[in-house]
C-alpha cells in the first residue's frame, strides 16, 4: 500500500500538473486598496475580488461596535449557544435580522456555510425530494449530501424542471442561491415561490450575495427559509437563517452545526449588528446606490455586484488576470473545477468602497486587455 504521505504528495503533484494549484496570497489591506504579497514582491493593488459589497468591514460604527463588544464580553463566547455561549448581542442581532427579512425569527450560525449545512442536514432528509439548482454554492451541495434526501439537480434557473420534479411528491424542498456566486445572475424567485406553494414544497433561498436584490415577497404564503451570511454585505463573520417560529425552534433543537459548535464571537456579532443598522439606514440606501452606479459603469443593468467576463480557455483567463495585475488591478481568474470546463472567466466583484476613479480605471483596463467590456 502507498504510504499516506506519498499518496498526498502524488495528489498534490496531480493538481499542480493540471495547472490548478492554488495558495492564499496575503493582501495587506483595509478596504479595496492594499499591498499584495506574491512571488515577486509586495505590489500595490486595487482589489476587485472581495464580497465586502458596501465597504462595511471598514465602517467606523462597525469597527467601534466590535471594539466595545471585546471590552464588554472578551474575545470568545466560550461555549455553544445552548450551553453558556449566548450573549445579549446574539439575541439582539437575531431580532433585527428577522425584522429586516420580514420573518418571525432568525438563528445565527458560525458561517453562511454552516447555515446551509444546518438547514439542509435537518430538513432535506431521507424521504424528502430535494430539488437543487445545478449552479448552487458548495455549501448547499454539501448540505444536501449531509441531509441524504432524494436530491435531484435541475438545469440552471429552470422552473418547469422544478415543477416536474415536484409532481406527486409527499414532502419536498427546493433550494437555490438567489444570486449565483460565479455568474452573478439571479434565480427566478417569484416563479419558484409559486411552484413551491402549488406543491407545498419548502423553498430555501441562499441570499449570500443579494445586496442589490432580488427581493423576496414575504407575504407570498409559501413556506420559505432565507439563509444569509454576515460575512459579505454585513462586513463581519457568521451566517443566519430566517423563517417562521416552528422552523427556527426545530433548527435550534436539531441542527447539528448550530448545537455542537461554539457561539459566534461577541465582536463579530456586534460588528454585524452595527453593519445591519447602517444597511437599513439612509446611509445604507446611499451605499447601495453607489454600488448600483459602479455595476452600471461596468455592465449596465447587471443584477448583482458579481460580474463574470467569460473568456473560455483557462490560459486566456489567467493571462487576462495577469495583465490586469500588471496595472495594479486584482481581478481573479476563475477556472475549473470551480466553473465548467471552457467557461474560465474573470470574476469582477464591485463594492461601494471603490471610487468612481477606480471603477473607471477598471473599465478602461478591461477594454485594453481583453478587448471587451463585461
Ligand atoms: C452563495 C453562497 N452561500 C454561502 C456562502 C458561505 O458563506 P460564508 O462565507 O459566510 O461561510 C457563500 C460564500 O462564499 C456563498 O457564495
């Protein structure tokens, strides 16, 4: 038998041989502008790759709230929520997340990834037909695997395929990103609500990237759970789900990624609470308007801050990313296995923290390096 260390070394060589080797690069930055450590040296860059869509990681009220929570409760929460890890700030954030989403209740998880695992491993269980969009996020795919329901993957955004899959089912779940993380396009949420209501299916919506929409009709009447993250628009770390009381109570008592893990840190939680308050204020409206303007500058009318520039060939995407980096613009190339072969792309992520000048530089650089706007 090959020893483990040899097996792992061989696997690494295979990944590298396929040109898919990846490693973290440190970006010394507070906001989009910073210094990137790569093979050659430190280089100043403007990043177009983060999920800090409104720039709230740097907002003074958000940072101050984290400081205050550290001073009041210390660095860690020390236990799971159901033991002694729950602080008033967790409950306060859950109350305000529920109000924001127009739901009865909310429940925090350590990350958005864990929120999807928690919801799906608890509800998409054996005997349940689970319909999942083919471009759903990895955390949804893994949640479906953990749940061990009867998972059917449907063609991207295909509501009639969902309708067919739901025919004659007893208990069923439909799960989708509302903004798809590699394509930046949006799910047909209204149609999915209708089809789920008709078949009495539970609709699970992952709104991790839904800063500019789509909106969800909370008065629709279908059973809906809305998963979100504190780690993107809300500038902190953590995840959550909102829904009606019985669903949330059930998750509190059955969702293993909630029960058997330490409560989110008070500082992360307080930061997210402060960020949520900014988001729901007129300042939040202004930040969203700025983000909308930046998106329209690069891809008029595009529904989200994630703009893919599909170039096809892996080498073309890598070359385009390298050419932009030479100009100090950090736009990652996304390649298989993250996306399907032949659809390698630049993935541009915009933020309200970018200046108009930075976005103009990006638009110009895209024209000159890949010869097209997004
Ligand atoms: C669609 C989607 N869902 C869930 C997650 C996980 O969120 P978190 O980073 O909070 O774990 C991500 C993060 O990349 C995502 O893109």
